[in-house]
C-alpha cells in the first residue's frame, strides 16, 4: 500500500537540507567569504513588501571603509528604486572627488533580485572606488543569484510556518467536532437502538427485558442531557458569555446541600464533610454547586468505592476547599493536562465522558476569582483544592483587598 | 446446530443490544469486552461468525482480527460507529470478511443484523 508522506513535513525536511541556520546568518557567511575576493564596503538588501509594495531594507552591513560613518554613509536607496523601475542592473559613479573624503564618493552597484515570491535589489557600495568594472558586475551578479536562493528559502520557510499554523487550527477544530459528534451520537444511538428493539414486530419481549431496555433508554437520555449541558456551558465559558449572578453565600451550607444530595444517591460509600466556622464567599450558588457536583461525579467514575473527604479552611482571607479521595490517583503524565478542554485520560475503562467537566470547573472557579489545582499519587489518591476569596461585608460589592 | 456468534465491543450496552436482537433469531451469542478476551473465548469455543468492534482498549479490532486470522477463517464483520473508507480498507487488510460492513449503533435497532448474516 503506497504511503504518501505529509507534504508539509517533507517540505520542512527539504528546507533543512539546503542549509541550516537562519537566512540572515546565511547571508552574513556568504558576504564574509565573498569579501575575500571582492571589494565592498556597504551592502544592503531591499525587498518589495506589503500591500503598498514599498521597497524596504531588510538587511544591511557596513563592512569596510566607512564603517564608522554608519547611517550617514550611502546605502544605495535611490539606486535601488531605479533598479526596481527599470528591472535591470544599475550603477552609479560619483563625480570626480573634490575633497579627500572617501565617504562622499560612493560607487554604487544595484542588482535586481527576482524569485517566485519576491522582488528586490542588492546594493553594493564602494567608498572612493575602485569603479565597478564589467567583470566585477558579472561576478556580483552570480553572488546576487546566491542571495536570491537564500531569500527563496526564507519565503518557503515563512509559508511552511503559516501552513502549519492553519493546519494545527484546523486539526483542533476537527477534533472538537469529532468529539462532540461522538459524545452526542453515543447516547442517541443507544436510545434509538433500544427503542427500535422494543418496537420490533417480530419479537415479543418479556416484562423483565422490557424494563431493562426502558431503564437503559432512561439513563442514556440523562447522559445525553448531561452532555448537551456540558457542551453549552463549555461554549459559553469559552466565549465569555456565561451569565453568573454573584452574591454572598454561606459556603458551608452550600457544600452541605451538595453533600446531602450525593449521600442520598448512595453511589459513594462515605462522605466526610467538616468545617470550623461557616464562611461567606461571593458566588453564584448554582455554578459553585456545579463545580462540587462535577468533583463528586468524577470521584464516582474514577475512584469508585472510595470515601470522600471535604474540608473547608480559612487561610489569610481565602477559603481553601479540599476534596479528597483514596482512589487509584492520576498519572503524573496526565496531571498537567487534566483541566484542559476535552482532555481525557487515555485508555481509561469508562470510555464515556467528554473531557469537559474539569475544564468547566476551572473556568467557573476562575470566574469566582479563585483557582483550582490537583495533587495526586497512586498510593495516596487525589486531592482537588479550590481557593476562593472570602466575601467582605453584606453588600458583597467589595472583594478581598489583601 | 444453532450458529454461534462472538460479539466483541468495549461498551456493555452495545453488546447487550446486539445480543438481545440476535437471540430471537436463534443464534447462540457469546460476548467479549476487548480483543484479549475475544481471543481467550476463541481458543475455548467454536464460532461461526465474529462481530468485532474497532476501538477497544488493550487490543483494538484490527489487531484482534489479524490474530484470529492466524488460526481461523471464520467470517469476521467489523463494527464501527465511524465507518470511514480508511477503516474499511484497514479492515479488509487485516483479514476481515470480503465486505467489512459498518454497523452504527443507531441503525442496529431498526435493521436486523441477523438477516445480514443469513444473507452471507
């Protein structure tokens, strides 16, 4: 089976072959060697750039005589424009020198550079001569060809970089769409499959099986609702369009409500919740509850059978919430990515789950001016830690000043 | 002798769906959650047909297919929710049946995979 390599990858490899190092140092090296056989004091490279097609200097070196004069000395700009206009080699010899000052007698040679993506001029200046002879001009033209080659490489590299950026972006979008499709289609598939099965004319299902199927349909419908909510939340958070209503709430009571709800669900063997004193935080109670619920749901999924410990502690104007389990823990390789959108720990038993839960938690906590972090090990389990600023005053308008 | 079918998929609910729909047709169904389990069952029992999911942990469908092909010419139908051309070719390449059919979960309930099997 013929395998075609990725053209961008191959193009990159080809580019690497031609010459390592960036184009400027390539030209520096060329010029340095060239000067062993050719007299040149100033050398400049102009390119036609931008929508207005301006002739811009992109490279300039002062190498010989006139080095100290710097910007005052000639760089051949006027001649360069002439070369662009005529499309041909141009040269300039100064009128007979009146003073002994070399710098005021620049002999200038301008050579056109043309490649697929660029039009430019290479100017060479000799202060006080010698004059550019025909032979000199021939030799300089060959040199200009080499410069053109290097520039072509530069443009190709730029193009490759641009294409890579576009390709990465497209890849992310493709992945995003693929994940959404999968997460929506999976529960839908089951709902459709089990419903159609129940409706089959050629089979009579007994009551037990009928109930079994209906329970699955019910459960998958809940999952579908959950996925849709998560997708919408994630999209709103990403675009900064989630409306949250903040007011001072009692963190202890809010947490206790969520804890009690999960206690009745009976999916977690023990939930231990403790705090010294109730603490007020500025929060949207629905969204803050959502964060805790998400942590509980994850614990049920990824640390089944493990008890949970939740503690609230005041620490310098912040409240620290620890959410701990003694499950199998999270691999250190996955730990840095766990709050990323769509990140799923690879190869996990539960193939379902869109990887949005912790991303949403992270975004919601940030919106509450707090932060969420995680520490985990195989031996000790996992602790999610949320820090939130403590609310000041009844109005709830002011935040932590420290 | 009823025909025996081995269904391999990492989603329990999908296994149950296929099993429930194939049993009324008079097939004997055995299930496995991944490629490894499938090979284990294969070494102990005889099957007339294998329905094999592609995306599975521990050993994916293509690998499992190749492994089964090493010692058996049993008909194999690959299952995938995606069903791209790439998957089809890969399936044929791994030794699956002459047409690696793609059965998405949505279409299973309505259409009876049993009749497809009969037709072969």
